[in-house]
C-alpha cells in the first residue's frame, strides 16, 4: 500500500499546496454617515476608530459596552454608575446626563427630541 503524502492528500481533496480554497471574508460594513444632530456630539467627541478622545471620550465602539471603559478621565460618579450603553440607557443619558448620573462631568444639557436621540443611538450602533 502506498503512503499518502501531504501533497497527494491535498490533491485528492481537490486542493493544491499553494491554492487552498478559503472562503472569502466579508469586510465589516462601513459606519453610516452621522446624522446632522450628531454635530452637537462631535464638538466634544470623536467617532472615528483610533481617533482618541477630545474633550470627551472617543465614541467608536461605545454601543453595547460599559460606561467609563476607555482611556479617559471619567467622573467617579459615572464609574460608580456601572452603566451599559444600550438603547434604553443611551436614550435616558442623551435626555439628561446630569440628571441620570449626578456628578458626571459631561456638561451636555440633554436632547429633548426623542427622534433625534434615536438618530444618534442608531448612528452609534454603526461605529464598530
């Protein structure tokens, strides 16, 4: 009986040592364009991967994560709040951050329009 080598085993499978059949990996979708209301956020926050903090922390990848998790000097109040940035938490935060977490250093007065808050939240979801 003839011993199989790696080359003959691959050939039997229809593969070559140089041209292995590998499924193509789809690139992650590009972030959506920010809604016009996000201009209010962009004054203090970057939203580009690797851009780093401005006056406030970078918002890239914030959705779904824990609050006060990045390299940024957060208030002790926000650290102690142990929030997770999901739809409900972000909606409440964007409505009135200082009311939600007394002692936060985020001086944003809040956004009263629920549709505009929803636009920001939908945009944050794309920043991955």
